[in-house]
C-alpha cells in the first residue's frame, strides 16, 4: 500500500491534478471511503474499519465504494473523449 506521499512521487503533476479532479466529482462520503480504502491519507483500511468509523456496515461501505469507483470510471472515460 502506498501512502499519499508515495503515490504522489510516482505520478507527475498533471496526473495528480487529474486524480484530484476525479475525486472532486464524488460526494464527501464516497471520497472519504475511497481515500481510506486505498490508503490515500495513510494506511489502507478494511471495510469493517471504515464501517466502524462511519457507522455503516461493511457491506454498505463496499456498496458505496463500488458506486464511487463506477463514477470515477465514467468521469475518466468522459475525460478521455474530450
């Protein structure tokens, strides 16, 4: 798992801006869940850990994560066509 500093070292500035823009297309809860699950703000967290932090079940966290990833894919696809 890559910490925020580590993933930023692997990407150039334009890629970082693209990721930030894509994350900006999500609502606060979706963004927080993806950041926690993928370790963008520290170590990766399990579905259960995120659920306990947010008061949601692990299954609900998984559903929100999947919906958010779908939104990111759609936004990225739109960006590639522009």
